[in-house]
C-alpha cells in the first residue's frame, strides 16, 4: 500500500464517493422539479380556463349593457367579471319571472311558436332536454360506479349505473329471470362518449368510489385512481366482507347452538 493511501478507521462512517453524491443531488432536484410541476400545472390551467371563461362571458354580455351602466365607460380600465355578474342576475330574474302564471303563459306560447318551425323545433327540444337533465336537481343522475366483464369474460370495465331498467327493454331483455341495470360505459380519454348497456344486476359489481373518482380514472387511462386502501389503513372502516370476526372471550358470547352441553350430574 502506498504512503498516500489511508486505511479506513473501524467504527467511523466513510464519506460517500463524489459520483454517488452528485447522483443523489440530481435525483433530489429532479423530484423537487416534478413536485413543483404537479402543484403548479393544475393550478395554472384552472386559473387560465376560469379567466378565459370570464372573458368569453364578458365579451357577450358587456356589449348589451347600456354605456351609462357600464363601469368600463367611466373607469380607465376594464372590470373583469362584470358581465358574469350581470348574466347571473339576469338569469335569476328571468327564472323568477317565469315562476308565476304570467311568465309560464309567455313561455308556453313561445314554445308553441317554436314547435311550428321544423328545424328550430328539433334543435330547441334537444337542447332543452339536455339542460333539464343536467341541471335539474330532481332528474336521475349517475350515483353509483360499477364493474362489469366487458368486452369478454376476464376483462373488466368501469360503468356508471344510472337506474334500474324499466319498460319494454326490461321485459324483452330481462324477462322474469333477471333484473337489469341501465349502465353507461364511458370511453377513454373522453368519458362523455360511450355505450348504453343493459346488464343483469348479478353481473354488476358496485364499487365504493365516487363518480368523480371513476371519471378521473377513465380520463387518465388508469393513471389516477382513488387511494381506497390507503384511506382504510389510515383509520377508515373496512367493508363488512373484510372485517375480522369478533373474538369470543366469554362463554356467554357463544351462540346457544354452539355452547357445550352441561355434563350430566
């Protein structure tokens, strides 16, 4: 051994090689970068979309506001969101006006006029049905998420359960043998398109995840899934099927059918 080389002293931590230290620093900086990207990207995109939506509504509403009531006329700068406030107030007043008998009468006669226009009638009916289905609080919406074996046995797909199948479809498809669910099978990455399926209830496995979590999983192609097991281990209650059986520590806890019979005296 040369004189410049030193023997390692037992019991003391040896310094890491420079190459390993540089690699650790690089990995740590890379993790910091991706963490910052995960935090900043969704926030920036959300702010951009919200700001663009406000600007789009302002561009439609502000030209309809008289100049005497428009604050942009008096101020040296534009007021973002003023058109949104005016639109919300106007729609609220319109809904209140149509709630009485006079307003309902005007709406009824307006719809009668639209029903006499061939092309406009189809567009109006379709749009009205869509908005009533999406915005009405009493309308049925997706409230459960399920799994079905599709497109073949052994392959599972996420579906949104809408309601129990009724009417002619239930009679011809299910009959007296099985009750059916009306489910929507979304496609990836666009969950607004998909297939309407009528599946027997026994073939649908209802999940505990919410519709929002299922939509995230569909959009991300399975990259974003709810941490169901992590929530359970953090203190959540396990499902009934996975709860451990209670320990019987006293003879009184044993069912009467399983208690040992008393010995004959």
